[in-house]
C-alpha cells in the first residue's frame, strides 16, 4: 500500500483543499490520501468553519475571488 503524499499538518490540509477545489468527492479524497471518509468529512468541516464558508461551492468561490483580487 502506498503512503499518502501529504503529511498531516498545514500541508495536508492544503492538499485536501486542492482536492476539494478539483471537485473530488469525500470518497475520492479518502482513497487518494489513504484515510477514512469520516476523517475527510471531519477535515472538510473544519476547513469550511475556518474559512467561514457554508459549503464546498462557497469555498471554491472564495478561493477564486481571493486569488483574482
């Protein structure tokens, strides 16, 4: 079994953010990072709370507007 390319910390959360922005599902993210889907849900929830976004669509919009400004 391959190890995840992300070590847990800010780099891992950034990696997960990139996967979310790529439109990956929780299951796809879990498979790619070799973690459970529940762990993905936990981290997605935390990312949304920390960014003040209500859902993934808001997160994508916030990311795009931040980097286009």
